[in-house]
C-alpha cells in the first residue's frame, strides 16, 4: 500500500514541468492522503511564527498565511518530533483559533530540518474528521520530509538548477529516464548508489542488460513491457543484480510518457530498494517513539504506554496506580532567544540527564514538547512519594548549568497527577498534570503543585 502511494506521488510529480515543486508535491500528496488542508510552512529563528510557503485547501492551491505558534500543535513539532492527534484536537489546544476556524478534528505534522539539523519548517495535514489511514500518512511524511527540506534550503540559497533534475536528484528512490529504445538518458544518484554502477557505465545502456538477474523468466519481462505499452504503466517487485553481482529486490514503477512538443517517447522508472524501505521503516519507528535531541522517549511513546497501563486490570481494579510528574522549564523561550539555540539545546540535554539520574525502577522519562518533560511512575506511587521525587528534581534543576564557560540558572514549574484518581484515560490524565504545571507557573513558577 505504501509503495503504491509513494509511486503515485512521484509519478504525478514527473508530469508537472514548470510548476512550483512544493505546491505540486502537496497537490499530489493531498490527493493520496485525502486531507482537508495540507501545507508547508517556514518558521522563524525564534520558533514563534510560521509562514506557509505552499498551502493546499481540498484539491487546489490556496493563498498562503502566517500564524503564531504559541498554544498550537505546530509548536510541538518545532521540538523536532512527529506530532499527531487523531480526533479531538481542539480539546488538546483550545487556544488555537485556527483549528476552530477551520473546524479541524485531527492533525499530523512533521519537522523539516536543514542540513545543519535545525528545524526550518513544518509539514502539516489537517482533517475535519478522523484520519482513516494514519499509518500511511505518517510514513509518507517521513519518507518525503528530507526531500521537502532540501527543496526549502535550495530555494533559500537560490540555486539555479533545472527543477525536474533537482527533484530527482533529491529523491531517496532510484530514478532513471530512457528513450523509446530503452537507452538510459538520466539516472539519479540514488539509482547509481543502489546498483553500484558508475554513471558512465549506466548512461546509454539498457536497464535489462545492466541489471538482469537471470532469476525472472523472459516471459516476465515480455509481459511487463507489453503492459507498459498497452496501459502506459507497470509496477511490481523485481529482482536485479548489482555491479558486484549481489542480487537485490525492489519495487519498480515504469511510466510511459510522450513529449508533446517533439513527439518523442520516454520511459520513467522509479525504483524503491526494499532494503532502503526497511531502513526507512526502522528510522520511522525510532523517530516515532524517541526524541531526536535528547534520545529519551517522546509524547507518542508516553501516550501508548499510558493507554496500555490505564487499561490494565491492576489499574482498573484500583490495586495499582500510576503517577505523572510534569517538569516545565520556566522562561525557556526567552532564555533560548538570549543565549542562542545551541545553548538552549544543551540545556534541554542536560535537563534530561539530570532528571534521568534521579529516576529508579518503574520510573520513565519522556520529552513531550519543546521545554516540557514528563516522568511516568508505575507501581503504587502516592502523592507524597511523587512530591518527594519532584522536590529532588526541582532542587537539581536549580543548580547552575555550566555551558561554554557560562553559568546559566534554570528553574522549573512542576505539576503532579495520579491515575486513576485524576484521570482514567490518556487524554484526561495528561490534561490533569498539564493543569497542575500551569498552576505552578501562575503561582510564581519554580515550585510544585498538584491537581
């Protein structure tokens, strides 16, 4: 299913000469994932504002817009993690007026980083109902995020290169273009890397002569090309041979196209290396559950773990409980702007290490947003035991950070909640501990509050 959707997007892109790449890409993706709104936005260095650079409403390109990131799910994406809510998004972000105006129920977004690993933008899809194909949407976002990021950076640097070639060169998938006689005219770097042949041995050669593995019959190839001629396209799994002689499997999509200006026929082959797909899936799984900056578990992992625990007989019967400690750094946005983002990142890393050093058995640390950490405590925690742990964390966090010969003081507002007393499902228990930490901030920060 995923391979089919990816090739559909790539095939659609190959026929959009002269159009803006990101808008064309979003149009193709919007049709595949069936989103109500889909946009790519750049974010300012302070991560306070987003400016859409391509926006698809329904099935057409719409006017770009600017909005503030505070109190929006997009602010969570800038922490360099995938963020999604399948239903009830407005309950999670009641102050996000854009969600209300658009009547949005579900949300998925991913950060777009530059070559230095810094977040430069976001890719977001909005739905007025639940996302039926959430796994496919997230996989498509993961697979294509680097391509969009590269294109954003290319525009910023104003590189004057041919648009179609720059797209193909940026793809992780192998792409070749042949003439009517099936002689290769173009091969992108991914294809060359996958097959192991140098460019000079590829250009002008026939794919069959170059990669033939002798494991699939001549009838297989005859049927393949007959379908291309009759239907204009073919897709399926194929076994090829690298220059080294090693066999490798992949998913090949062939499209027949005709240049209206010259009448010439060309074939576009898009090759998904199965090994690369497996690697990408593992990266998706890792990024899905762990924070890139600190290496600790993220909001998605916490939500899954809470859902499992809250449905356990021990919790439902009241024989066990679980506690949440929400550690929300005070004035971090101002500190980030004043000291610089590299220092800010190091503070987050140090904070994660400090908290983790205090944790023991049945205590798990997660980073749920830019400056917010939640400790999950299982077993039989009590409010008193959670307060004792929170006091240790607060005291350790107060100690000055020594970064680049700078002494930086940080404080935190800490909220405590316990389940099932303060919430019997994931949404309610997370909302409860969030209210507790917000209460601590409103009462002067640098303190601990319970729900």
